[in-house]
């Protein structure tokens, strides 16, 4: 089983258990972009989920409602995808 498949299974377990909080570190690092879109669409369908993801993948930032940038310990951006 690949790393990406294991990541998808762990995320699916979260939805199956109806947990309201999902905290991940590089949750989509080994998952193909089509699967990432499907996962984010499922998260977006449920307003009761708090999803926190630590990531270096700037391409996925458009999926998030709020972004906090902690790079260099100086930058802080909330509700702004431009920073």
C-alpha cells in the first residue's frame, strides 16, 4: 500500500467517525491532485469540521477559509491568501 493510499484511508476514517476536528501535517503530500480536490469538496460540504493542515504546498491554499503563515516567525496572515 502506498503512502498516499494510507493517507486517504486515514482521512476517510476521520469522516466515518464523524469527528469535528481534523489536524494534519502535510496531509496531501502523497495524494494526487484529483483526490485532493475530492477530499476538500467533502470537507466543504460539512460546516461542522475544523480542518487544520500544516503544509508547504502553496497550490492548495485556495481551498482554505483562513490561512496563518508562520514562516520566518514574523509573518502572520489571517483571512488573507495574498500573504
